[in-house]
């Protein structure tokens, strides 16, 4: 198999698993003390609740594909689950608006309806559909909350998309901000650098079956590509978050040209630096978040070619596995 054919097969396998789950009607039976193994889920930190929230993700069960609709929370010692009224969906985008104290979900796909342009919010008690249009019909995109400009930023779309537009949500309406951003892509990584007040984007899956390893920054007005001396190799579905104590972006894993990765990188706004330490096994489609209460990065789940994970890790310069208490 040629290199280009191998790359195409690698990417298609990765997306086939995700897309095949897009319309899954089954809801997985759950252990209510620990989230089940999953991939393409999301974790955010809610400072008002002093908890990490986990939502969504694809799972594999005996009957085939399934999804967990519960909203999970981590208090530093235990997981707790709360039934959610949000309909099961795949490849949605999620973030947390710390100023308005809202968990925000946009888009994704639902069986019989295809990809959505809905925006939902959870206020700590109930889910509400707050916008039926705006931001565009899409999946495999990302949201990130910009705490300086008090808005949620949206970028990205499925692999077949032809747009590279940027949108903002302020809690009332979606506003188109730019149509000349980074090349179109899906399953990339987003993080907000609170030290510099910038959104950071890395990698993803682009046009013509391309894996990307470019770095971009958004300052509230325009995108700027950052040229760095070093950078992680091209990959899709890495995990990434911002460590506000040490003032750096932390990236782990993803799926590269030769398979799943287990490398750890930091980005300080000037260069990427690989940290040569042991950690979680190679994987992609995992979730990462910075837990400001515990001053540590957390990683949950993900998958490789054969396995979905339910392991839970912390990172404060070294990786440590978290076990049920």
C-alpha cells in the first residue's frame, strides 16, 4: 500500500467509526459511579460548581453502537451522573461559559435529522434550546469560551465541508466574525490561553485527506498562523487544554499517519516542546480539561483501533492514573 493510500485508509477508518455512530438510537446502560468507555466526548470545568463536567461520546456495547446521554461531574474524588433531557447526538461541540454559568452545546447529528444547527444550554438545573439557527449546520467542529471577550467561539466542520468561517455566541445570538480563517478542518484541538487572551488551534483533518499540524491563534479580530521551531506531527483528534498555573497549552496523543500517538507536548505561545515522559497508552478522540480547583490537567477515555477506554489521568508535569475510590 502506498503512503498516500495508507493515509487515506487511516483517516477513513477513524471517521468511519465516528460517522457510523452518528445516528445510533440506543442508549448505553451505565455504571453510575464511573463513566463508561467512550470517545469523542467533552470535558469542561465549571468554576461556579467547582467541578469538571463530562458529556456525550460514542460507546461500543454488545448490541453495537450506543451513546450515554447522562451529564457526569467530577468533584476531585468521585464521579456523579445526572440524567439529561438533551437528545442523544454525535460529534457535537461543547464548552462552558463561565461568566453566564452555562454549559453550551452546538450542532452534531441525530438519526433522522442529520446534522444540526441547534444551540442548547444547561444552567445547572435544566436544558434549554436557546437557538434553532445560527453558527451553521455542522458536526466535528469545536467550541471554546473566550473569557476576555465574554463569548463562545465556533470553528470547523465535517470533512466534506467547504467553509472555514468563524462564529461567536454571546448568549443571545450568533454573529459571523470571519470567513478567511485557517484552512477548513474537523476533529482538531481548541484551547483558550487565559495568560495571553488568545484562542489556540492545532491540527485536525483537512481537505484532500490531509492530516494537519499547523498552529493558529485568534485575538478577537483575526486569525494568525504561528510558525514555530518545533511542532507535534500531523494528527487528528488530539486532546488539548490550557494549564493556567504554568501558562502553557498541554497536548496529548491523537491519530497520526502511522497510527495512534502517546506523546505529550507543551506550547507557550512561541514554540512547541515535547515532554519525554510515560503516560496514557496511544489513543485519539479523548477529552482533556484543566481542573482549576485541583490545579491539574485531566484526561478521560479515547480509543485506538480496537479499544475504547474508560481510564482517567491527571497531569501536573507527570502523568498519574486516577482510580475509583
